[in-house]
C-alpha cells in the first residue's frame, strides 16, 4: 500500500499533464502510455493494500476525491495529498461512528454507503455530466 501511495505521490505532477490529453503530454516530453500504465499500477497497489488491511469499504474512493476537487481544485499537486489525508480522516470518523452507535459494531460499508450515496447524487445533479 505504501509503495502505491508513494508512487502516486511522486507522479502527481504528471497526472496534471496527462489530464490535458495525450498530444499535450507528448509535446511536453511525457510518454503517455507508460505513465498511464504506471499510474494504474500504483493505484492498484494502493487499493489492493488498503483492501487487504481493512476489507472492502465502498464509496470512499468515489466521494473523497470529488470533495477534494470542490475544496482545493483539480491541481493534483495538492489534490493527491489532500485525498490521502481526507480519506483517512473520513474512514476514522466513520469507524468511530460505527463503534459508537450501538453495542455491536456496524460494518463500515453500511455507514459509508449511507453517507456516500446522497453526496454522490448531489454531485451528479450539481455537475450534470460537466467537469469541475
């Protein structure tokens, strides 16, 4: 998991270039195919590590980056570290709620779905298919 997060952190400026398109990336001297493969590989490592440690917790990967874009913009130089930090805080908050609500522990996926679904619907209605 750490290897995947470190790789994404180191490639965050390249994500900005890749978001402009393949032609612009080539113009700036970046091999888009290799960099896309590296980003996918690092994201897969980070996701696989997180799932191995904590199990399947839905909605975090959908909601946290979108909230981050709304709060700090789409510059990956700041968005990647913010998403990592905000995602960890979000999961800690949800875990605290799950352990505190009843005498038995509620699965995290239930609370993240109850929080994430309305937020995701709001985001879909707000953007109406447009980018940020």
